C-alpha cells in the first residue's frame, strides 16, 4: 500500500513580529491587488497522507454472559483502509491548520493554493509524489526527509540562491514577476506554488503508531412493555489513538526534524487519560452475538472521534512553542476591556484565554495579565479594511497597557475536577392515610469526578460566552437515621449548565442548575439480603462562587436546592424485586465544593468542538 501526496497537513511558523498590525495590513488586499505574491503571511506546506505503522489490528474480545464470569472469547482482526484514514485526516485539517496561514494542498493530480481571499489550482508540478510503505517511525521520518530534501528543498534552494544573486528583494513588481516566471519554467514548479514554497519555514507530517485496543461483549436482559424478558448483546470498543505530528524546519538549505509532538497523556494526568479514553471508545447493541463486521463499524466511528480529539491535543501542544502561538499588540485599553487586531482570520475563539507580555527596562519580556476574548474580531482579509473589527477581551487578572503583546494560551475549553457534594434527603411515606409520615434517611455525601466545558469556546458562539456544561459521575454514602434500615451506598449521574460572571482578580460568580439522577441502596437490618433501592431524578438550581488561579486551575463552592420530581423505590433480594415501596423524595439544601484543572483532550466535548475560521471560509464561497 502506498501513500500519495494528498490534501494536506503542514505548517509554517508565524513569528511574533509577523502577527503585528502591520503584517496583517500587508496581507489585507491579497488577490484584489495581486499582493498575494508579495504577502508577508507564512505558507503552510506538508504531507496530508496519514502515515501508518500497520493497517491491520487485532483486538481481544472479552465476553460477559448474563449469569456467569467474564472470559476471553477469541479476537477480532480489523483492517483500516488508507483512503479512509486520509479522509478522516482531511476532515480535521482545519482544526490543526487554520486560516491564519496560507496553505499548499497537494494531490496526485494537481496542487491547490489556499489564501485568505482565494483558492486556486496550479498545474501539476514536477515535484513528484510521496510514496511510503507502512513501517516504523524511523522508516516514516527517513522517507519524509528523503522526499522533502530530494524533491522540494533542492528546487527551492536553487531559486533562493539565484534570487540573492539578482537582489530579488529590491526589484520592482514587473522585474520580480519576470524573474519568478523564468525560475518557474526552469524548475517545473508553477510560479504561485514556487513563491509559496519559498516562504515556507516548516513542514508537517502525521503518523499513527500501532493501535492498541480491546472489545467487551456483555449479555444484557431487557423487559418488554408486556413484562416478558429478552436478551441483547452490548459491545464496547476501546481504542484511543496516539497520533504523532512530525515538524520539519527549513533553513533555506535543507529540511531537518524540528520536533515530534504526540498525543500521549502527559505524566499522571488522570483527567486527560479519562477524556482520551472517552473519545476513543464506542459501542453497539445487537440482537445476537456481534460479528467481526459489527466491530469494524464501531472501530470506524471510534477512529474518527479519537483522531479529532488527538488533533485538538496536538494543536494545543504545538502552541506551547511560542513560535506557533498567535499574538498581537494591544491596541487600546478601556477600563477592563482590551482591544487587539486579531480575530477569526487567526482562529481566535470566544473566551480564548491570552497572556499579555511587556518589556522591562532590561529589554526582557515579562508575563503580565491574563485576559479572555469575549468577542473575536471579524477581521477576515476578504473584508475591506474599513469593515474589519478588532477582538474585545476582558481582563481576568492583572493590569494591561497599550502595546503590551497578547499571546494565545494553549486551550481546549475543558476542565476535569473532583467535587464533594452534601444533599439533605428525606422521603414522604405515601401509604400513610392520616397525614404525611416523613422518613429521614439522613445525608447524601457524594464524591464526583466531572468534566466542565466552556460552550462559548467549544462551540465558538458569542452568545454562549462563559456558559459552562458539566458532566458528573459520583459515588458516596446514603445515610439512615431510622430504625430498621442501615446506611448505604449511592451514585449520581448529573448534567448541568452554569453561566459565569467575572468579578475581579480571578473571582467569578455563577448561576445555573443540574439535572441529577441519584440511585441508592440501603440494607434492612432484619434481613441482610433485603435492600431498599431508591432512584430519584431532580432539578437542582445552584449559585456558586469561584476563583481562577490561572487559565488552567480553579476552585469553586456552591449552594443549591434539590427539587425532586420523580422517585421510585422497591425492596430487592440481589437483583430480584420483592415489592414496591411508595415514597416520594422531598426537596433539600445542597452544598458543593470542587477543584478542577485544564486538560489537553476535549473528551466528552470532542464531537461538539466547532471547526475554526468558518466565517472567513464562508466569505470565500460567496
């Protein structure tokens, strides 16, 4: 199986100085005045074929029958098609490489050049295709370097040498065009493509090592409306991808490996590990024992979801290198509002956090405040200069002055945390004929692991700014203060939305509500095999106050009021229901404390994450 040079992936670095107002204005009239050939914008060039260590994967299958122990039941062999992998890569292209760069997209038939104002094709160039058999990381790296230096660098280097000899930079427009036309004919590379390659500083290539995964098939009993039982098979596949980005730098002589950025979890980051596992898992339910083809269907969906999440992680880790982080000077400060000449053309998103830097007396760059973009500027380069707007940000902590440099922070908009929650829970006995009889089962004490996502950032919607969605999974104890019933265990599944309002110096307040499902089990003292099992669905309005230590760490405390609207209860022996218990949960006060930190992977929010630069792309289609 071979790789061809297909719609890509690659990037040139954008330096801090080239992201200034002047650089943006230099590129502002591209295509309308032919300055696309003279733009200071950096060019993206790279290989879009996904490098694969292998195309066949073997996943062990564990079977868990309804009544019996789980055991290993063979394995399934799943083969991935190169074309499928490349299509997934192309779908996620804009996530990794946004419209902040000009892009060269090559295929086996032609080469497309994408600029902020126009997409056009060049004639087939004599660069040739990139061929790679599946193999190791070293094999892939050597193949990419061989291609870049053997096919690309040589032609560009020769033209660069000639441009120095004739003082290309000092030529007028007519002389430059004549020179480039001559060089294009001699090199066999179309003129527009040659100009873009001369401005490219980096090339990217993506590689996917061996995928390790497993499949679990569980036999599940379900009940029809008429009360009869039937069996289904629930299959789950876990196969998170460890995608790697190879970055090559071009020093105007040859390409060298600059760095490798992988999507492995760093250290003991439990939150990122869980998030990555969520996006790398999927399932299917079948009426009979699933087949290998059922596994293939699940694998294809898991591959798409996990690949998208791995690209989100790689993109953010790439920005940890200041050379790849978008930045621009602060143009104006009005109270707590900061303005800067960046926006959707550079894929600045709603609630995008940024650090500001100032230069001290010794000429050193010193980190100052951190800010959040509330309204990204509409600065698409297709718009006339007079219609473009700047980004508006609010100061979260610190002080900002004009001409400070605002630099984007690597960010997914997703946090992982630990929460403690206490809920007062009592029940009304509905069997009492004269007056209500309250049954006090004491306190619910729950510890939850949760993900919290900023929907403004994730969806890139201004009206969702600082609207946070939480997904909680908790376990704990369900107390009992009455004779005959012991304290028991409880678990909670919760989903909620909270609107935050920044106050000052990292302090915020919030208001929202959770939709909560709490299941609990308490044992009867007179019969250790008999348990009272309750299920309560409630709405829990809540107010909270929080403190942000940085864009990456925060703590929160909240006060809520639990409003149950559905209660079911029954006595069980093991899993067999003995009789229903007619009680209703009462409302009660809840207290909450939590601490959370930013994670590299979007996890449960990966599918929701909007693609970048949509507004500017839509303008090009008009």
